[in-house]
């Protein structure tokens, strides 16, 4: 039995719908991959910032410990974090 024109048209529409969905899925997959890459970059930046902060804190603690009359390092750090530290 030969397919009718309406049946062929319906099959064609269905194949276009499937193709459009596949294209959309590929685009979304690509978007997710890019988002994962950006997340990894952000996580690396946070790790670097935390390491720099840890080093700065250790330097501040050492400086306060070796200078007589210096205020406690945690007081200075709190002021720095609040933006009220004296230069």
C-alpha cells in the first residue's frame, strides 16, 4: 500500500520536529558545557583568592607578633574586611 500525501506530510513534519528537538538538545548541551567551564574557572579563582587571603593573614599575624605594641592581628583583619583600616 502506497502512503497517502497527508501521511507523508505528517511523517515529514514529525521528522522536522525531531530534528528541531535534536538541534535544541545539542544547543542546550553546549550551553551546559560552557556553564561548567565558567563554573570551573570561578572555582579556581575562588581557590586562588582564598590562598592569597591565607597568605596575607599569615603575613599579618607574623608582623603583629614580631612588632612590640602592635594590635592583635584579628582586630586589624576585621578592620580591613570592613574597609576601615588605617594605611
